[in-house]
């Protein structure tokens, strides 16, 4: 073999090696024309209504972005898996999205225990857990560079809101019912801390298992204790079931929930009995007949596309994709996990049209916002009763 042929073969081998290296180094979930965005939602379990609404909101914003040319020339593709509100199914969903579909990011994963189960799978492949639909502290603590959370935590919602309502109404016997998992425990811990700072304690605590439908024994215990305020670590049917059972048995305390209880489904499904319920939240329920022109236009656009009214979870989904788009554009044409992280750490996310406050992440901070506000169901409609509240220091 001549030297010229050997040199040619050597250069060819080098070119192949370089090409292989380029393929290996290519960012997962990002091609010249497309960005793969994964999401894991409850589409078949007890909060499937939330999951479907979140998915619709996400898809609406994805479609808008793609119609406008995409992000730095790339279209978005949304891949959604069902976790059934089950941590074991969340693990399978994460494995599929990360290892088989090879998504760039997992956005808007729904559920506290579900996120906790899935995050290790994502982090092993350097996939960001982006703005999960849960307000648990585990979504940003302990610190991990791939965690980004947007919601004021259940813990801080209670610490901000409970002292306000306790002082306004002068309740003497607060109690709590909460889901027996990390979601419910976070509500309970926050409520306990708020009461401790006021020199008070719960007079009754009762729990239920995820998926429960009968709350008669829990309500009976709280009624027996003479509770005048019930803190709710509940979601849709548990909120409706608890309040409905109380009304039926002549038990008439006030009820106060976290953002997990803030949805129009409560008053739509629960009816007049739900009037009076207080709940914390950030984004506001986007009613189609609102006087806000932007929200009214958006709500009717959503209704035209999906043949149903939007909810606050539709707004969450929409805002999650919108925030992703802001950061991905800022990350530039060479979109990688590292450039996305840097963009999120260095760019302030403006307030959205749904009333959520601006978000600011930092190299050592992965919670974008710690503020929340309170609304009450009045005449079958959520009505704001406070502005954004300052979170007090932890009780000593």
C-alpha cells in the first residue's frame, strides 16, 4: 500500500471519528429543526382534570410558538406521558421520555411524590426538571442545578396566608385534614409553623390516603373537636368531599386551602356548598367573561380550540411553555442544557398575563417566586381578597 493511500485512509478514519464524536456530543432533544419537550401529567387518575387542562395550555402555547417560526429556527414538539398520579408510573414515564424519546427537558411534571420519584432518572441524563406543577419545597431543595421551580411553596402559602385569616376572623380552634403524602405534609408543616408563630396549635389533625373518596370519619372528628377553621391539604374531590360532608352534617367552619384547591372545578362540581372557601394561589382563574381584555381573548381562543373553558391549570401549562420559550431564546442558537441553565440564571422572567409575579432564578437559587395571594369563592366564582403576601420568618 502506498503512503498516499495510507494517508488517505488515515484521514478518512479521522473524519469518521470526528463525525462520531460530533454525534455523541450533540445535545439530546435538540436537532437543527426541532426541540423535544417532555411532560408527565395525570391523565387517568384522581386529578386527571388538572392534567388534561395543563396539557391543553401547554399545547396551545406550543402551537402559537410554532406558527410564529419556533425558537431560533426550531419548532417545538410536546411529548406527554400519563403518571396516573402514581409515583411508580411516573418513573416509567420518565424512563420513556428520557431514555427512549430523548427529550431535551421535562416541563410541568404534575405531583409531588411523582416528581420526587422521576427526578433521579432525569438528572442521570442531564435533563432539567422545569417548573413542575407542584408547590413542594423538594422541587428546589436540596439544591440541584437541574431543578427549577416557579410556585410559591405550599409551606410558604400557609405561612403567609394562615396568619392573615386567623387574625381577621379570630378563629379559636383551627384544625386540618391533609393527604397522607409529601404534598399534604407540606401543607401541614406550613400551617403548623404559622400557628406556632402565633402561639397556637391545631386542635385536631386528620389525614386520608391518596385516592380516597369517603371523608365522613375525618369530618366527624373535626366536628367533635369544635373546629371553626379547617385547613385543607386537599385537591379537587377531597376538597369537595370534605366541604360537602361538613355541610351535610351541619358542621359549618370556614375552609382554607392551598393552591391545590384553587380551581374553578371546585365551584363547578361542588356547587353552592363551596361558597366561602378560601385558597392561596399565584395565577388567577381565567374566566371567559372577565373584564381583562387580554385574558378574555386568550380564554375564548382556548375555548375555541378545546371546546371547554380554561382553568388556572390551563394557565399554568401555557405559562410554563412561555417561560421555556423566553429562556430558550435567550440561550441562543446553540441550545444545550448548560446554556439553558445559564439563561435561566441570568434572565428575569416577566410577570405573565395571568397575574403571576416576575420570576428570578440565580446560580444558588432555584425557586423563581415565593409570593402568593388569597381568593375566596363568592357566588360561585373565585374573587381575590388579598394582594401578594410577604412570607414571614420561620417560627422559632
